[in-house]
């Protein structure tokens, strides 16, 4: 799904989602046309980040609360070449 739908499903702005991508909290696939393709686990991760931020956690503390498996999966399998 594209960022508009991810934004709608997570109650986050597109700008917030882009920030979380920059902070390496979420790793959507990049399509040939440059669009970001969010998978279901990306949306679930964004929902968790939304809750963490509402609870007052910093971005770094939010990262620590995310499952290690998820961030390892993203780095290893989605961005093999990077």
C-alpha cells in the first residue's frame, strides 16, 4: 500500500511517516517508480510507534520497544544491497 493509505490506517501524517523512515524505524519497499510500498507489518509497526509517542516516549525509546526481529528482518531482507 502507498503512504496515503498507511497514513489513513495509522492516524499518522505523511510527514510523520517519512520522519520514521528517516529515523530507520520503518523500512517500506521502494518501487521502481520511487513510491514506498508499505506492507502489513510496516503498518503494525507504525501503529506501535503511534502509541509509544502518545505515551511520551522519544523516537529512540520507541525504537527500543520495537521487536528486534522486525528491525533485523527489515535491514537484512529488504535492503540486502544497502
